[in-house]
């Protein structure tokens, strides 16, 4: 991948304008908002007739925005690998290729996570020691300094991969949450050493040797309590955890709205239940997150993201570029791998 030359220049963000349930209207709106508020250069990628139609609805005077044609769109229901192969001119492919060529410093998409991952691996590759990208970050406002890795990209994992997930989480936590020596834990069915399935049993001693601030096993109940800053698990468990919390937040909010409608004023009830939902539900998060471990910045948003979430994810992408996150992660991965191999 070519080196980004953002120093002294505007950070350049390629946006998959056709990705997500609300595209292209909300993706274009969010990209324009980000260009205005953050001073970034935005490259909107998609079929020109569709994105030009939305683009003309906004005042873009003085903003650094350009449009790049992509004749094809990958749909959520398509198989990611097959779709990327059959549609080399899709909006997500073209946006990723702009990062590959050095014409953009990062790309943002609310489209198919699978397609984003395939494009990332095909056009950018992974960092040394990372077999596949990993998704993760804080997902509960009840414990805003706790991140979980992986949240769904890697269903089948090897013990060494959990160490890489922990390294990615620590670099993220230091760079974006300001925690210099983040605690790391292994998600398990018990707190005692030796608990769990084969993956957990084999990952435990590797995490002990990794040089990270490993505090042992934690259980699911410890996540909202913020018992560790970085919690690692395979993507199968992580995605179930994510979706469970999302459904729980929405269901509790609906239950309270119905249960208390006769005893609490409607305005107060809406205020309290919305605050509770924001604390409990991953769906209340502001934006997306990178596919960690990719040799380039690929930011993935929730499929239902609207303009504010798109703009916030562009803000996160800008921060990743400006903190040189990729090279920080590269260095930390090399260090941890050397320790567990010793």
C-alpha cells in the first residue's frame, strides 16, 4: 500500500455512497456534513446519476468533495466473495482501491461487512501476523472504556489470533480512550484459570506471555461492569453478545414505555427510556469502526446508519489517519508476536 501523504494536507476519505439501508441519501448527507465540519476531503463513490441527484440537494460551496463513478453495487444478500469477484467496479471495491492507490487515506462504508472485509483483504492485505481483519470496540455506554474484540468477523479462531485481537484493542484504547496501560481479559465461562473450551485454555498462557496487561478470565456479567478495558473472544461469541445487547436495549425500552405509560408523563418517559436505550444498546452508538489488522483504513458502519453516524465515522477515520494508527498497530503486533514466540 502506498504511504498516505496527509501531513500538511486535508485528510482524504473515500465514502461508499451506496452502502447501507439509507443510501445514497443519508450517506451523501453525512459526507457533506463531515466535509463542512471536519475540513476533510470527501470522495463519494457510486453510480454517478444516483449520487449526483443527492449531491445537488446540498449546499457544497467551498467544500472539498468530488464524485467518482462506480457502475455496480453489492447488495447485502449477495455472497461477499462471489460479489466482489463478479463486480470489480462496485462502489465498495472502487472506494477500497482508492486507498490502495494512495488517492484516499481511508474508506467508509455502511454496506455489507463481508464485502468490505473481502475488498480489504484483496486490495490492501493484512498486517504481518494478522490472518484476517477483526472488528471491535466499545459497544455499551454502561462501560464506555470496555471494548470487545472480535464482534463477528472471525467465527473460527486460533489461540494466536486472540492475542492479535488483544493487541489491536490495546492500541485502540491507548490512542482513542487515553488509557496508557489498558487491562486485557479473556471472555470465558468462569474466572478461574483452566476454565472454558479448548480455544480459551490455549489462548490463556499466550496472553500471559504477550507483554500485555492481562488480568485473566472475565465472564459476561463483567462486561457492563467495566472489569477490563479490552476483552477478547472469537467472532461467533462476540457477535451473539453484540446482537443480544442490541435486542435487549430495544426490548427493555419498549417494555418500559408500555408498563409505565399510565403513571409517568409521556415526555418524561420518552426521555428516560431513550437514555436507558443509549446506555444499553449497541445500536445507539455514534458510528462505525475500522476493520483492525488491515494494512489500510477500512471503516465499517452499521447498515442502518444515517447521516450523523456516517459523519461521525468519517471523524473517526480522520483521527485514525492523524494518529498513524496503522503503523502503531504494526509495531505492537510485532512486539507481542516476538514475546509469545520466545
